[in-house]
C-alpha cells in the first residue's frame, strides 16, 4: 500500500518552513482507497512569492486546523504505507520536521517519483512534475496546490508501476527508514574484498578515491570501518560506492605503497599526519631488498641505487634479480624519493626482511 503525498509550505529558511496545505491519497496500486486533504495553519506568515505561486494566502489559513490537530489523521492514513512523492526528500523532510516539533518520531519507507521516472522514462528534457506530466499526457489541474499535485503524482506513479514490467525497479527504489538499503550496499561491497594483505581504495559515485586503507587482512579492515559510528566513518559509509584493492604480499610493500598513494591521491577522509621529515641515508649505496611476494614463487623487490630508492615491483625468476638492467626494466620507478627513503629506512631499522643483496 502506498500513501501518495504533496505538501505546500510557507517557504523560508531550511527546516523553519511550515505546512500550509497537505494532500494524501492512499493507493493500493490500482485505485485510491482513502484520502486526506486539508489546509493547515502554519502559525507563521507565508512568503509573498509562495502566495503568488500557490494562491494560498494568510487569510485563507486563519481558521484552518493547526498541524497538531491533523497529525493523528496523517499517522493513520500513512500507517503501513510506503510514502510516495515527487521529490520525496522535500515532502518527507517537511512532514518529519512537523512531527519532530510535536516530539513524535515519524518514520516511513519512501519512493521518489523523480528518481523512479529517471530510471523508467529516460531522455526526458525535464522531470519537474508539471513538464513531465504534460509530456506524458497526464491531466493536471490546480498546479501548485496539494490536491492537484498529489493526484497528478498518483497517475504518474500508476504509469511507472506499469512500466516496471519485472517489478524490480520500483522495489529497488524504496528507501528504507532503517537504512536497510544502506546496510545491504555495504554488505555487498564487503563481500567482494578478499582476506589478503594489501591496500584498499574507497571510491565515491564519480570514481574518486575518498579513503585509502591498508592492513594484513584488508577485508577485516574494511569491516571495522563499516562498523564505526564516528562522523568521519559515517561520511565514508554514506559516500563509498566501490572498493578496489592491491595485494602487496608483505608488510614493507603495504606500508610503502600506502604512503606513496596517500601522497599522490590525498583522499578526502584520510587524516594526514604532519611528520617532520628527516632525510636518512642507507648504510650501503647499492643493494636489493627481497621480500615475500603475492604468491608462491614470487619475490617482492626494492632496488636502492646510489643511496636512493630507484623502484619496486615483483619478480618470479632469479635471473631477473641477477641482471640489473632487466630488473630496472621490470620495476616501477618511485618519484617520491624522500617519502620512500624514510619509510624503507625506518622499516629496516625496526624489522627484518627476507634478504638483502649488496651490489
């Protein structure tokens, strides 16, 4: 069951608006089975431009019921219904704000016919209610009045239900007040991450890396981030749409690549520590560091040449490591010499590596 809604307001600052008119049609997928239409006294003046748009003025509302007088009816007619509106984020926000003022928690699952129309009726020049209904031949009267707009939304929604042949698009467009879709999205992202050592990149809807992480078990690290409730963690959870990853095979490569990528990408939600960089020289000018690779038989290689970090990469044949010209052609050169040098030097001071070959 659906409760198809339209609200007119006074206008004004965000979350300070008041409702001037409300219309709700209870729709079973075929026909309207109940309705509630009422002017509402917002107890604040209507902005002049809004009055000109809707035709509703302050005098019309003097004897209208206040929201607390109609709140019970709104709860009843929307109970066990999915709330539907053209731009639900506006109407649902206004309704929730009014209930918040009464100290009542009002939660409903929602569907937005703007978003749904973009999925089922593509290539429209405009998705505003007036222009969209006109292009679809849906009759509309009393534009910018709650009842007229809500009735037009009923007809639009009925058309969208018919267009959703497999009955999956509408279902997938429901926004659950308990963040069910949000949780399912995070769960699906987590399922795609392997339990390996490496680094992971969290991308937003535009593909931009917004967070970079690392760990011995990157799946565990992603899961820990998804369970956090800090403001930063919630912002990442809300924005992440894709997670890519690089398997590193060992701790040194994990730390090195993480910091090189951090410098190169500057992800929005990573906290960059302002460490004082002291240039440290290696004990030897030319040598190769060999660590465990990503799979059996593979080596992770770092080449130090003339006391600078030349590059890093992976080999699986011994002769590649013994021939310097071949090795240099395989390795990825490192541009950020200072960061990489400090990371490798600090690591060698505090950890053992599999092998060091002096050249």
